[in-house]
């Protein structure tokens, strides 16, 4: 890869990260759909919806904490808030009844659907002047990049 291309990718990824870290899309979804949910709880709901990393794994508080990049006690607190808010429930593991995994409630699925609509509307707006072929190529390349990056 040329230095120029790598520099362009790096700079644009930083811009994208900054925009995402301000939680603009999460806050927009909350506002546009009048959702009674905190942005941190919204992140938990998204993670539970995303599911486990591999077959046989269950979504746990530890997995939520790891994906949020927080310690276990902070992960436990935000999961507890998501449970208290009625978007996530704790369920005994099918593999080991002593372990608990997390599932979305119907209210949690409603939040997921609303936030997805908002994100997709924002992304569609950003690509409004793109052809279908350009959108498909971007989706393919972005997936390949994310799979290769692994972060």
C-alpha cells in the first residue's frame, strides 16, 4: 500500500472514530425515537444484539465489558442498568446453570430496531450520491477491512 493511501485511510479512520466517540448516532436515535435509554445502556443493548464472538459462546457481562473496553465492575454496572431499564435480561446458561448469559427483552429488540433505522438513515444520507455498485463495493471493502483489522 502506498504511503499516501495509508495516510488517507488513517486520517479518515481517526475522523470516523471521533464522530462515533461523540456518540452522535446513539444520541440521534434516542432523540429521533424518543427512547427512554442512556447511551451506555444503548451500547449494552447493541452488544447483546450482536451476539457472541464464536459458536458455543454466550453473551456475558465479561464479554460486554470487553467490547466496551471497560473493567469488569464498570461492565457489571452498565449491564445492571440495562437489566433495570428492562432492555436486557439475565438467563441461566444452557451449558452451565451456575453461569448467567444476557438476552434482549422485547423492549430491547424495539430499541435495537429503532437505533438501526437511525444509523441506516444517516449512512444512507452520507452515501446519497453513490451508485448501488459503489455502495456494494464499499460494503464489501469495509467488511474485508474490519475482518482483517480484528480490532
